[in-house]
C-alpha cells in the first residue's frame, strides 16, 4: 500500500484531493477497482470515468477539471510516463534467488560475480564472465566466452552463442537466440557453399529484447544493437546489422544483412529492410513498410516500396477511387459504342 501523496512526489505531479488515500494497485480505466490508481491517457477515455471505481487518477495538465468530477488525482505533464514509474512500484514478479543452483551447469572456467542468480538447468560455458546482479533463468544456454554486464536478466530458453557481448541492464525474453549464424552462402555452380560466420554480436546497455527474436552474428566484424534499443517479439536482425541508440523495432520486423539503422528510428510491425540499406536518424516507418533503398533522416515513410507518407496517402486516395473511375470508364465506352453504332 502506498499513500497517494507519495505517488505524487514520485512522479513530480500536482496532487488533487486526499493525499492520504491508500493505493494498493494500478489498473486500466475500465478495470480499475477501489484502491487502484488509473490514468487518463487521452480525452476520449473520459467517457469511462462515470463508472470507474478507481481511488485516484493520473491526468494530463490539459485535462478539463470537470472531467475529473472531484476525484482524487495527480496532475502530470505526461500521464503515460508517470504510469510507467508507478507501475514499476507495483511490479510483483518474484526475482530469482541469489546464487548458483546445484542443478545448473557452470563451467569451472567461468567467472560469476557476487549477487548473480543462476537457476536450475541453466548452462554457462567456458570463459563466460557474468556481472553483478545478473539473473539467468532455467534452460538458458550461455555459450563459451560470453560477457554479460551487471543487472542483466536472461529469461528461460534463451540461447546465446559463443563470444557474444551483452551490456548492463539488458533484458532478454524467452526463446530468443543471439549469435546464431548469419544467412550467407555462395553458389559454386552445383550447390550452395556456406560462408563461415566468424564475427560476433554486441548488445549495448539498457536494451530490451522480446520473445523469440533472432539476432545473427556478423560474418566478419559484429552485429550491433545500440544503447536503449527496444526490440519486440518475433523480429529478425541479420548479420552485420547496426541498430542505433533508442530505436524501436516492433513485432515481426525483418532487417537484412549489413543494413544500418540510425538513432531513434521506429520500424512498425512487419516492416522489412533490405540488405545494405541505410535508414537515417529519427525515421518512422509504418506497419508493413518495405524499405528498398536509403532513407534520409527525419523521414516519415509508408508502403512497399516505401514512399514519403504524404505521397503514399495521396496514392491510397487514388486507389480507393479506382472502382468509381472504372465505372465511369465503362459508361464512356458504352456511350462511344452507341455513337459509333448510330454512324
């Protein structure tokens, strides 16, 4: 239980109402019950306030006071950001017990820092270096000579191949594979000959990688995921790709070999990037965009092959008009046929 005034201080917000109100959880505006705090992320959700049972609200500075209806509230600049900070306080997931389980395999040539937690049935190979407060869950495989920075969490069934480097405070969700071979072959006239993939992968600090993501090692050199990058489930990042700081890779994105993704880029769901393409800083690509050539920084793009968003939207308008235009053309054809018959 946390007092509302303590939450207001935590998020640097302005308190309205009873600061001693007891807050026991956080919930969406339609699910919230007494004791919960909820947030009004958009004015369109105000219609749910009438039936909302929450004990307090997080609201934007621009929220109409009448919409609050005299409820307890915390007024903040960014309700979504304040929600994230408060939700962290109510996160009830139980951390792993510190220490190395007797049922885990840890090579005698690995170095495990004090405070690390290695669960049953995890595998830690030769020459691995594990930093302070790292958590490795059951059935994770850590290959030889991997380096894992402090505060990193590796969930069940993650596979990390040899010589991968992982930074501090990284989170890797279940089923993800890091450092598998890139897709490289050469045709010798009769068959496909595999090109050895002898590079590595480097994951920088504060990265979060979703479930069932694959990040291939470089054929030479390394595949790099920059500081603060967030990668959603089921994404594929090929060999020698570089993803810049604080970029967002949404679910089912595929990035082909040696592509360069700049800083603060957003690739929406199922977007695809061809090999050796450079996507500039601050680019935003809509869902299912097919990026076939270099994209200048600060661009908003959509479609396959990709176009500037305004141009793509204009073409969509033309596309919707096609049935009407087709019907008009048929009318013109019939009229011309009738006139030709009269001649």
